[in-house]
């Protein structure tokens, strides 16, 4: 993709899909009724301290409803905004490979047949819940329908990982990426800026590590604190300084400039359900955040990967 052909100074997911499919593509977030090994005691208990009781699937379908009903409801809402488009069946809430293979097969096979305009299956999971038999099946499925695996890294720093109770280490993540890529499965990594006690340098180091891996996409989110989470409870009891909008824009723009040019940026912001958000309040306005990032990129006259390329060729 030639970045100079686009209004934005980075590889956006929207542009990528428009070039690939010549049509709007949007995700239908499904809830397969999974839990998380970090909640049920398989690897730990309590879950990641920032994660809501919805398992980071706060806008996904209702797990008590069949996939068909979930899909149709969300599709109908999407078409109030976009008249036409293709769909990605997206298993979002909790850990979507945390089940026996027969159950995974049944859910995934049903999902890809929910609509003839589904062009991809996207699965959010953890790097420690990808046994070889699951990867082998996903590789086979990938020959029939493109499969995308979204992995939550959040940070490369073990001190932060321990603090947020992530319950897997960086080596586990790196190994999962390699095993997925060995089977030609697309990998998208999720990171969070503003985790407690992380400096800008630490956040930059996370992106610089990602550059070394064979990943195809990235989601960059700010930390937002929600009700009914351990981190939210701790914050209300003993508040700490959180990132301002200016802080977030500064860090994120520098991350984009260091990010390899071939990596597709899926998101640069995220939001919590309004009634659940504790802080920071500026995260309620996603378009303000992305507009400020775009303004700074244009002001600098720089593009995604410029710093990375400069160091590479120095």
C-alpha cells in the first residue's frame, strides 16, 4: 500500500479493506460463550485487572443467544450506518480458543456460513491457549476462509504483566506468533498505552519489539478504567496519574513513526461503555483522539515507519 495515496499518514484498516475488497468491510462481534483461562483457574484466577466482566467483549453479542440471532441483530445495526458491505465474523469476548476442538469447530464452521458476504473469520485469544491441534485446524480452515488471529500482548514488560495479572510471558507470545505464522495465519497484536507505571520509553519498546515479529496488524488502545474491574476498584481507592489526551497522542504518534510500514493499523483508540467508564474522561470522544493523532502526523509531515526506516538504513 502506498501511504502517499491516502489522506492519513499511516496504513489504516479501512483503506486496506477498501483496496482489497472494493467495498466497506465491518466486523460483527459474536459471543461464543467462552471464558478465560486467567479467570477459571486454568492458568490463574481473577482475570487481567483491566478487563471487564464481559471479557473485553463489551460490544459483542449476547452469549445466551444463538450465533444467528447475534449476527442478524448486529448486522441490522451496522446497516443503519452503512448501506452495503462485507462482514467479518469476529469472536471477541474472552478467550475464543479456550474450549475442546470439537466445540471450536462447531462454532467456527457455523459462523462462516451465517451470511454469503462474510469474507473472514477473526478470533481473539491468548497466546497460551493455542495448542497444536487447534492451529492445525485453523490452518485448514484458512484454505477455505481467511482466518485472522488477534493476540493480546498489551506490553512486553514483565513487571507490568505481573501487575495486571496477564499470566503469560513474552516468550509465550513470541512463540505463538511464530507457530501461527508457520501455518500462514494472519496475526494482529493488541497493545495498551498508559498501563500503570509505564514510561513512554517502555511503551516505545513494546512497539519496537513488535517490529521484530512477523505480524500483519496492530491495535493500539489507551488504558481506560471501568467499573467492576480490579484496576478500576484500585484506582477509586487510591488514584494515580493517568495519561492525558496530549500524552496519548504524543506516545501514539511516535509509535506509528517507529512501526514497520507494512503493518496495518486496525485501531488507534478504544472506548468503554459510557455507563462503565471511570477514567479518563477524554476517551469518550474517539474521533477527537484520532483527529489529534492525524493533525500531529500532518504537522510533522511524516509517515508510518519513517523513524524505523531511518534507523534501518543508518
